[in-house]
């Protein structure tokens, strides 16, 4: 089942975690206490130019090894244990530290670009995140963007929010998730959101194409270590939109590709593009029922599978865009939104910093498709 | 409570507590129950088997009127997903929109929605002898309307469409093997599932439509004659067992 919600203030005004906690807690029946989490953008203004690594140590003795690795490969700006309440009724919380790091000027000397020239800073960071996560140390870097933080664990949303004191944080974009795990274990690393660089993903559904997606992404240097299908969406987003440079409107056509009979009714140019996307990026088609909220700095994207087997409601009020599994949590935060609607399957709802949120965002897809073709 | 009229403030109340209060009210002879500040509570109206009127202010949660048998629910707001799930009798009137799978497996009673509805509305609705369910949608529907429909009547009026705008739902009546769908306006062949056909309306169809549209118009203060003046499309299943030969060689 699972429940999710995202709130973005497109004017960039920051707000505390209060609203998102109220919203996600309203969907109690969508989770069962085996995972909850939050992502917040704009939460580390004092370290905005640093990579903020949140690292989960399931074996505390591995911290010295990981820190030695981080010291070797990054400029160490600041580090601390992620503040949390002394409670708790949460079972076995792991040790969680955060590190504010920069890449040293010499990074390009130690990083093999594997034929990719010139040196790419993001590639270097991805490589190092993957090295830690696959080292078998029981240490996982699950948040690695700039000015963004993921806070998650095993518990109900309210418990996780209290544990990390999220009312103390503030940001212009928040996403949240309550988990009802069905196929994979409920452990701290398996809670949503999943993050890599600036990307975070919360997801409701199950990805039947996980094996195909995972194998393809492994060839591209992404390694799945969190034991949960959602992880591939975070890496697919990074691969398609950052590394391949595809606009959001195109990337969603890869992940939620239109059905073939729909493609057959498109005009020839659009058909050619859709066929090309399916040929080139076929292994990144996300099959099975899903609703996701994908976020990065300055952008929030809501998307469902092409036949909408999982729910998503969108609403706009002033500068704020709301996305949620249900309408009630949105109304609890914002009783009378200017507009509430249910997006069609496979059509992205996109909120962007500096642009007033609008429902018609979906119709801009067509014009951007042609920009991409030409 | 006064003269059989109960008021319940649902603010912050869990659905179990709210539904327990509802059952208590009905057992104590309530005739009209007003629920205020409803926000996401599920299963409202479930397990109530007596005629009683329930007025809901706010946003009721999923599975509104699930398994309901007799009450009449009026929602002043929007309903979420699976409204009327396996409902057996009674009536739901929604002064707003409703979500996916509205009327999921409904087997009796009536649902009226003023505005639009989501995906798979009327999925597997069915009828048996005297039991015949009716769903009337004032706006338009998203895809897979009437999927696996086995009986009953589904009416989509398209009143939220702009002049000249058509229904956009596709896969209408996929797997349909009973009942009838009436759509105000036209749909292209590609919008229909493989298991349905469009046929001309007969006198009996118009009589049924007139009755349902008049009820709809009375609920939402619309002009029935104006609604009925437009052309309708009637969709019926091609077979009562569309998959009967699927695995037969």
C-alpha cells in the first residue's frame, strides 16, 4: 500500500516540517510502522556548497573505516552525529552521522573517468557513494546531495519525525513516505526516501521490472544495496536526467512509456521519438503499479504508472504545489486549495522553483518534446 | 442528539472510533446524522443496515459506503477512492468529485457524483434478479470506465466538458460482459475496449435515462431536459462470456 506526500513552495519560501508531518500522519492506514521517512530541500543553508552525506552504520565499528575513506577523498568541512531524541520506542536505531564535504581540487587525479572526459564532479561523488555502500561494511550513504537531507527509519511517520526533530528543520520542498512493506524487509535503509546526489524518491507500488532495471543500471555504475525496488527509480532518475541530460518530460516517457496503441495514434514526429526512447532506454521502463514523487533541487515531479494502478492527487494553492496519495491530507494542511485534481496516468505533474505551479504543466510536454527532437 | 438528529464532530477522530459512533447512533434510532470536519476517515457507512441519512462535511476517506445496505449518504465535498465498494443498497450523493474505482463491485443502490471521477469507475458492478445498481457521473471519467462490468447501469453525462470537448477515457468497457453504459456525447472506436459495441438507444433506454437524469438534476439543481437534449451513446457487451474461450483449444 504505502502513502506519500510532497509539498513545494515554488517561490522558495522555507517552512518547517510541521505541515508534512500532519499530512503524512493523516494516512495512517497506508503504512504499518515498518518504515517512514522525509526529504527536505533547503535545510542546510550554512553548508549549501557542501555534499551533505547522511551515513547509516548498522555496525558502529565501521565508522572509522568510512571516515578514513571520506577524509582521503573529500575535503572535510564538518561532521556530527545526526541529532535525535534520546527516546525511544523505535527498535534498534542505527548510528547515523552526517558529513559536510567538498571535493578537493585534486579529485580528478584520483578518479578514473572511465573514458568520460572531462572530469565530472557528480560522477566522482556517485562513484564514491557506491564504493562505500558496496564495501560490505554495513555502512550506507543514503543521502548525498547539497542542501538536502533524508531522514528515515523503521517506525510510523510521527515517530520518525519526532526522533529526528523535524519541526526544527526548514525547507522549501518536503516529501514524505509511510511504508507498508510487502515484498522486502522493513529495515532502516529500506525506508523511503531513497537519495543519490540531489535526487530523492518516495514510491508507492511495486516494480515488477526491478531485475531488468537493476541489471541495466549496474552496467552504468549504479549498485543496488538497499534491498528494495524503489532504489532503481532514484538511480534511473540520476542516469536519465543528469548523466544523459534528458529533460524531465522525456525521462518520464522512458519510465512510464506510453502504450504501443497510444503511440500508434501520435503524429509521426512524436511517434518516432517515442519509438526511439523505447529502443534506446527500454531497460529503464518501470513496469508494475507505481506512484512516485521524484525531487531534486528546485523541482518536484509527481508521476504514476501509465494505467495508474496507484493513486495520486494534486493541488495548487498560491505558490504551493501539493502531491499526495489521497486528497484528505492535502485538505488537512490547506483546507481550500484553489485547484484539486487527479493527474492522468503517466503524465508528470511538475513544480519548479520560480514558476507558479499550474495544472497545465502537463500540456507543456508536447512543446518540449519537439524542442528535444529538433 | 435531538429528534433523531445526531451531530458528530469527526475532527482528529480515527475511523474506528467514528464508525463506532455511527453504529451507536443508528442503533439508538438516529434518522439523520451530520458529520462535520471529516478528513480521510475510511469506511464511513460500512456495516449500517437501516435507512438513515448521513450528511458528510469534509473529505471522507477511501471505501466510503463500503458494504453499505440502506443508508443515504450525502457528501458536501469530494470523495476519495473506492466509494461504494461492494455496496448492496442505499444511495450516495456526492457534491463534488470522486476518485478511482468509484462503485467498485457495487451490487445494488445508487451513486450520484456531481463532477468528474477517476480510473476504473464501475469496475465489476453486477446485478442479480431484483438487485440492480446505478451509477450516474455528472462530469467525465478517466480510463477503464466500466472495466469487467457484469451488470447494472453506468451513466456519464460529461457536464464538466467544455463545448466541443469529448470524453478522453480509453479502454471503456474492457472485459465488460453485462449491464449497460450510457455516455452523453460521442466516443471514438479506439476509446472502447474490445468487448463492447455501440448500439442505438431505444425507447426503453430513454425512459431509464430520463428517470436517472431527473434524479441527478434534482440532487444537483440542474435542468434535466437540457441534459437530455444532447445525443447519447449506448455501450453493451458483445458477449456474456468474453474470455470463455481464452484457454480452450
